[in-house]
C-alpha cells in the first residue's frame, strides 16, 4: 500500500505505506505544491480533498467534508471521482519528498 490523502479542508495529510503510517496537520500548505501531481488543473481548483494511490496508479477526488471513522480510529475518505493516472508510481519519491518537507 502506497497512498497519500491530502485534505485541504481539514488541513490533514494521511500517509499509508507498507511500513509507515502517519497523519500530520498541515498549516499554510498550498495546493500549488502538488500541482504536478494533478491529472488536470480543474481538480486542483474545484475540490479540496484528494488521494494519490501510487500502487494502483489512480488519483481520487474525495467527497469534501465526508469521512468515515473506522472501529480502529482510522479516518477514511469517501471517493467522489476515481481517475487513472498511468506512471503515477514513478512519482512516489518526488511526492513523498514534498510531503515530508511539510
């Protein structure tokens, strides 16, 4: 599993990887930091919550302000749009460098 959810509404980043799982609050993070990872600019301007699944090579637009908290306390986002992004897995390290610098 290699996916990252960035929720600009609630100012949270959720990272889920094989041996690493973390949630971080993010203040003053601009969407433009992630602009090269959006399949189209319209998703960056029209929505506020996203998941990049690097193993499945898909980009997910999550329903804004709609989450489910599972029994284990983990927050899950509800997808609104699922968009294939071929070669997304090649950008994982670049993406994580941005996320870890926040």
